C-alpha cells in the first residue's frame, strides 16, 4: 500500500487560516472498487473537503471528476470518514486511483494539479 505524505505545515499565525491536513495513521485509503479494476478504470478525483474544529469532515464534494462514478463515489465515501488536524478549514484533496499488475491502489496525491 502506497500513501503519499503531506508536506510540512507552516506555523499558524494570528489571522491566517492554516489548511487542514489528513492524519494518515487514522485514515484508510479509499478501496479500489472491484468493478473499476475489472473495467480497467483509473483516474484522479479532486475533492473539496470542509473540516470542522474537531477535525471531522463536515462536507465532501467532487470538484474534479475522474470521469468514473465508481471512483468518485469510492473517494467521497472514504474521505467522509477521515480525520484532519489544523481544522476548521477547507482544502482541495486529490485522490489517485492507479492500476498495477497486482490490482489497484488508491492514494492521496501530493499535489492538487491534474
């Protein structure tokens, strides 16, 4: 299982909102839907995640589709259960679904760029 690491966070300063960061040790990567593996579907889902002060997800929506409802749904369903630090706030969170010889791997990407 491959999970990308978040870059170091800048120190918080008064009046400046720090973007929430997923706490990897508590967050399971999205499962790769078996049907998506059969269909050889891959792609990036870009999610807009709104996080509360307690680190829980308040809202999670697809803002950049993978063009597969299977992958989009798997990403949203998993991330809705994630926990973050540095809330409240919002972030754009890319999730990559990549096929390999052994099946599929879903992981948090290091950049929101497509």
